[in-house]
């Protein structure tokens, strides 16, 4: 009799757990007893080991429709990604052809187990500027976002949504500045910035709430340049599930993890980070330099995952910038330059200190961020992919995070 009762008890517990498991979202973020955060996918912890993906071939620019490429670059790339250990790609914005995007998401997931983060620019690059204080503008962007969610929420390969990228900079006059009649009535520039930030983050919060009505199964992240403006997000954007930060701080992320915890206690995805592999000072490719920075950055990410000693415990992983080089970046308006791998530096960042002594201190080479380089030689209709040292170094780090694999001489 006891054995029968025990058997019924086990069956009951299993049934209850199955019911609760069925009610859980496919992807969600949980906060542990120690206040650390963890991403959960299909009831298992999931660390985002990702890459930003935009496979533009040599000779084309950002307007190229790679989703329609008959050579299907994501098939060849997905194989290389899986061999490296990548489990996620980030798409900054979905293509207008829904079926083609679904094909990419489905192929990567079914063939290689790679999930997709989908995002929206939220109108950031519209000319002459985004108008986040304008209701018609907001409604149009909102429709685009909700359409994206409804189009792709049932795809098994979708991981989560990211709203925006560095749009917060527009509130503070750094990139694509905008204003409104209400803001212009305020004479104090600092108060104007605060008003714009409140308008922007409130808009993102409204989007997040609406997304959750349509899709309770995937988290919603706020795309943000660095930690700029997050004190305003704390007050005006509480309904987002995570912060997706774009960070270029060289070897380490510094106080990023603890600062976020103090400013806006949300889990963190480092949604864009990395290093180029061209030494602007010596004027030559330096794969050791890129590998050194990327391994160090991943070590910091791992040190701040949940349940790591002395870490902030608020990091969910990251997506490196980027998979392949983009030969069009230096002069996007000159088609003749898209066939040349330009070595001119676009901007300066002292945190990448090996080549900061380059002329004018311009050491960041936008065309050389790929962990996989592109060859002029074609293979099955694609520019041949050539993994750089960073590809192998990061792969080995993911296999054995406790072992240091490279150093810069």
C-alpha cells in the first residue's frame, strides 16, 4: 500500500511540475536568491555566446539584401559558427521580407542550434532626425515594432527582442539630435536633455509593455549606448527585462557591471563589443591584438555571470561585433571603394592602446572588426571565409574559461 501511495505521490509531483513548466515562457530571465540574474531557455540556463551578423559581400554596402542572396551565406556561416561555439546571432533590424527572415532564423536554428536576437532601430537613422516627441512618429515606429514581434514570435529560433541601439545619444545631442516644441520652451540645456530622455525612455517602455501583451514568451531588452541616460531609464522604462549595452572599452569593461547594478538594476547583455585587427600605428594587420582584446573581454563577461565569485552576477552574455569584415564602411557613398579593404582609421579610442599613437590618434578601423575575414576568392558563390586567430582563441576560451590562451607581445 505504501508503495502505491508513494507511486501516486511521484506522479502527482511530476504532473504539478509539468503544469508549472508549461506555463513558463520559452525564454525568460530569473533572479536567483543571491540577486544574480540568469537567462533560461527551455528550462535550462543559457549564456549568450553571440555575434552581430550582417554578411555583406565585397563590393556591396549596407543596402545589399543578403537575405535574398541565392548563395545563402548564413548556411556556410552557421556551420563555422557552430564549430566555434556560437549559439546566438544578433540582427539589428528584421528585413522587410518576412518569409526570407523566417528562413534565416529557421535554418540557423534547425541546422546548427543557433538562436536569433531580433531588433529595431526605432527610426533612429531617419532623415533628418528621429522625432521621439512626435506622436505620429511614435505610432508609426510602434506599428513597425509590433508587426515585427507578431511576424516572428512563433519562430522557435527567436531568443529575445532589442529595442534600439545607441538611440539614447540622440537625447543628449551626440548623434541624430532631435527636439520638440515642449523641449524648446525650456531654456536650461540640462533640463532639455532630461526632458528628451524622459520622452524617449517612456516611449520604449510603452513598446515593451505592448510587446509583452503580444508575446509573453521572449524578453525585451533596451538597446543603449554605454550607461548614458540610464538614470532616466530607471524612472521611465521599468518594464524592460534587460539592458543591452554597446561597449567599447578595450581590454576590460571596467566598472560596467557594478555601475549598472547601482544605476539601474537590470540584467545586462553586452550587445555590441569587440576589437579591430588592424594596427593603425604600424600599418598592418595584427590578429594577435584582436584576439588579446576579445579573450580579455569574454573573461570579464564570464566573471560577471550568475553565481561567479566576486562578480556582479548581472551579465547574461554578449554578441561580438562582428562576424565578417565590412569593406564598405570607410566610405559608404563611394561604390568604387567597396572593393578595397580600406586601412584608414575612422575614429579614436585610447582604450585600444596598442595603436593609439597612430596619426591623429585615429586607431579604430571600421572595416577590420570581423573575427572572420573575407577573401577575394569565391567559394560556392560567396567570398571565402577565413577565420582569424580570435575565432580560435575565443572558441578555446569558451571550452575552458579557466585557462588563459593568448597574450599580446
